[in-house]
C-alpha cells in the first residue's frame, strides 16, 4: 500500500537523506538547493511512503491546475532508491495520479532525469509514464556529453584555439570570484539574446556556500584579467557545465578551448561524464548550431533531455 504526502519543511532532513542515498538523485534535489528560489515557485513536492518507509520522492511545483516536476530545475522526475522495482513504480504512479486528482491537478509536466545522472539503471519511471499515465513526449532537448573513459580527440577548430591560448600564456585556475564571472556571462547573454542569467551573482555565491564541493568555478586569466570561465555542478558521476562564457577578447584568443582542455584532460579526466548542457533554445526544435558545434568540437556527443505530459 502506497501513501502520498505533500512535502513540508519539517521533512527536509528526511527528504535530503533519501536524495543522498537514492539511485538517481543529485544535489539539485536537496532542499538547500531547491528552496533557494522558493519565492518564485509554489512547492508541491510529494513524498511516497510504502508502509512506514519512504519509497520515492517527486520534486514538483504547481501553477493553477498544472503540476511540474520541476519548473525551477534542469530536470525533475521521480527520485528512487535501489529498492524501487518496476511493479512498485507502476503502483507509485497510480497512487500519485489518484492523489493529484484530489488536489485539483489536471495536467502533469514531467522533466525526466537524463540517464547519465543515474548511479544505477533507473528508468522504471519512463515505463510507468507509458503504462500508467499514457504520457506523451512533448519536448526533446539535446545536450552534449563527453564520456570520460572514451574521450574523443578535439576537433581541429578547438585545437587551433588551444594553441592560440597557449601562445598567449593564458592560465586556468579555480576561483571564487562569482561577481566577475557573472558580469562576463551577463554581458554576453544581454548582447546575444537580451536576457540575464537565471541565477544572480548573489544566488551563485549562496549556492556555492551551501555546496562548496559540488558547485565550482574555473576561470581563464591573462595575468590578473579574467577572460572567461565556467560554473560547474558536480554530481556523483557527471560534471555539468551550468554556465560557460568569455569576453570578446577571450573568444578571440581561445580561452574556452584552453579551459576545457584543462578540465577534460587534466582536472576531471577521471569523471564518468562531462555534460555541456542543452543546445536547444525556446522551442526544442530550434537547435543552436554554433553552440553545439563548439561542444562537439570537444568530443561531446548527444544526450537527450525529455519532457513528458499527461492529463488527469
């Protein structure tokens, strides 16, 4: 028998312990991360109990009669322990749907956790989406990832940039100057797309203070001048580039090529996957060809981020 309960703040420790021991959760589901933007989202996260034991979690927010897992995160989806079985997850989704109907929810948007983030195979939810929910795939975004044990060689375009940076004598180092990086990032986004970063500089500093080993910043410098950098989210087996940005000067002299040569082939050479993130914008069918060309030049290849919907 499964019981569905709404998450409440007094359950934060129980929630976080489960995430830490799950087979497909990452620190993005830790309440210290999820709740940094609690003012922007109405939390509707669910805790699934089997008897007295916590069986699964569904990070979620609600807007009107639509539940999304999760609107403020790159991915959402059911967080499971290694005890979760295919039949148990089928029953879990049946129980979740029944509960959501009592809450007036009419539509569910489900952002599945990409498989590279799973510590163990964890696609029982994808089967349940079809078998129980009659869900439809509505968005397929494309990301690009490097496999650490099978790294491809850099493309000539990336090697050329690397040589420029080496001749210039640029250096790569870990940094805590989030304000400097944010300014470079913001200037680029405003110039290219007329938008600002999802996170403010203050939010980046806050999240880093909460997860200093999991959120790390690397910068490329010419002497004491910052020319670019990347903000990394480190999970148990995936290094995710949350942001990458360089000044005009940095782009011209290969700063990003030097940066990722250092990260991929040296600092994080033993990581299972290096995920460069999505290269689709607004509509998932709109591929940013220039962006994915750069990522593929580092030896990255496609991983899809899928979003499903179903009605209740």
